């Protein structure tokens, strides 16, 4: 047979069993001595019920971003004197040479399993956050948070690698987190500004040309008064008294339950004026008054009310003066209400409710869509997790506004009758 002997099948099986048994003993021994840690790193973390897009940071965010290191002991024994080092600098993997920096004004902190907090520290020379946990018992999860600053600008997308080190019982465990630093998508902002300017300008043009009856002074006063009432509801009553309590109920925020008086006032404005552009103008006045009184003027936000309002205004253009009537009529934008009532067209008894629902749905859908795709990334430098933003915010909010729009129609009709009387 020469220098090497052939191992028989039975001998091979026995040898394999011995090796596996030895490996199992060694593994169990290691677990018994030190336990086993699982590490999850989320960067950035935040957003409350609306999670940020993990692994993406937008350059220029002055508030910085938070990083979470979540540690769970899945072993059988406690781990003692666990030290955690969180990278706040990062190594470039792809793209230009850009880095994060520690946000020294924010102290790193540990959240214990019973939700109490313990301060960590900055290792400024190493650009790392440092945490020490005396003991992690089996099954416990500890959370370590620290904040980082992003560059003010980047020429193009850069990918960096954060190194997370955990030392315990003479062992060191390393995990990497990859993060993209991207420039804000300003092209979306300018695209929305251009589209809204062209669309609303076209409405004004065709109105001036006589395609529909243009806004009278009474129309503009009506729009302004109802927009002011929206401000009172949202900024004074809602945010001070109603929303904090209402939003504690699950899904009420997602379905915009607190929006009902706001939508009622919007539907009332549309019913009293009945002209394309009413939705956008009402929302624009609300936006400007809110900026003056609460947020500060920012022209980059001025396209937002048109982005959420113009789709509903185009629906009003299509339905014409037959909006909120049972007449299945379209594009009758110059007709008087008496003429609409005399039209020999099919009637649908619940068509006014559909009109209200469509206005509410379109406002809610394009409001959320423009916020998450355009205004939040550019003005707050935040990307929210798109799956959550679409399925758990945009769609429910649109449904909620649609229901509120339909419910508002009979109430708004009573207000219209009272005004005409």
C-alpha cells in the first residue's frame, strides 16, 4: 500500500463521530464559560414609529445621526466586563474620501434591559464611542447608542465601513456595518417646483382665458378664512390638546384620524368655491400662516401644498361644476348650478360621497408621497424606510383622508346651505 494506508469506511465513520463529539464538547465548554453574543447594528436609528432607512445617511444633516449597537446574550452563562467600541469615523470602501465624525455634544449612552440609562464615553483620539457593561445575563438585550456627524456635502455617493468591537472574557468579537453617505436629491425638489409651477400656472391661465369662472374676492376670502381655521385646529387645538392623546391609540396616526376637522374644512372650501385650484390655494394659505406663526418662512416648502393639492384640483377640473352633485357630468366648468341640475345625464345617489373621498384620497396620497420622496430627504436630510413609509403611512393616510372626505360632504352641504341662506 506504500506510505499511506487506506482508511476503511467503518473506521472513517468512527473517526468522524469522535471529531464531531470533540467539537461539540469544546463548543459547549466555550458557551458555558463565556456565553454567546449576537450583535445587531442599525445606522442610522431613529424616527419613532417611522424607521429611518438603515444604512443610508444624507450629507448636510446638521442634527447628525444616531447609531445603535444591540447586544443579546444567547448563551447559558452571564458575561462579565463587556466592553464595546463603536466606530464614529469609518473606512472608505467605495467613492470619495469622506468620513463621519463623533458628535461630541451628545454623550453615548446605554439602555439597560429595564430601560434605565447609563452614560458611555467618547474616545476622541480613536474616534470611537466606548461602553462598558459589568454583566449581561442570559437572554438580556442591551442597547448602546452614539451620535455621529456627516459631512456637509459629498460630490457623489460614498460607502464606508464602521467597525464595531466587543471584548469580553479575553475574547474579541468584531462586526462591520456598511453605510452609504449620499448627497440630498435636490433634483427631485426642483422637479416638483417646476411641475407645480407649470400645472398651477396653467390653471390660472385657462381660468383667466375664461375656461372656468375665475376666483372672485369672495372666493379668496372664503379660502383664507377656512385655511386660517385649519391653522387653529392643527397648531393650537390639535398639537396642544388632541394629537398627543389621540396618537397613543395604535394606528390612529397612520390613518390620520386627527385630520378629520382639517379635511372637513378643506371639503367645505371646495364646496363653497367649486373651482379648480381651490385645494392648492387653501393648503398654501395654511402652509404660509403656519410658517409665519410656528416654523419660520422657507420658500423650499412652498411647493409642498401644491404637490399635495394639485392632483385633487385636476379632479375638480374633470368633474367641473358637477362636483358634489349626483350628476355624472365632466368638464362642465362654466355652468351654473341650475344648469347642472337640468342636465340629462345619469345620476348616482352616492356620487357626492365619491367626490369627497377622491379629494381626500388624492390629497393624502400625494401629501405623503411628496414628503417621503422629496421634502424629508432634502429639507430634513432623512430617508425613511420606504416599505414602511409607503405601506404603513402613505396608503393608510390616503384611506383615512378618503373616509374623512366622504364623511365631510353632508356636513359641508349643511354649511353651504347655511351660508347661502
